[in-house]
C-alpha cells in the first residue's frame, strides 16, 4: 500500500513537471498576423473596424461597415 502511494505521488509530480515545462514560452509572437487575410486587408482598405458604439456607447459588431460594398 505504501509503495503504491509513493509511486502515485512520484507519477503525479512528474506529470506536474511535464505540464509546467510545456508552458515555457508562447507558441506565436504578438507581432505575427492573427489570420491569413490581415495583410490583404491592410493593403486593400486599411484595417476594417470590428466594433461600433451603439446609441448608448456600448460596443456592437460593425457588420454594416464591414460588409458594405466599397
């Protein structure tokens, strides 16, 4: 019984260390584009707005401005 508890404790500790080792650094840097069309949007029309304030100042999706033909 004591051997099994010690084995489980060591196994849990190893799994915890492996999990912490996986969080060493972020996979992507902040200056990379967020999606594949970002450079195309910037070259074509500049950045498209994602939110517009409504009458009360609350942010709403900017669907009309983004989907309006230009």
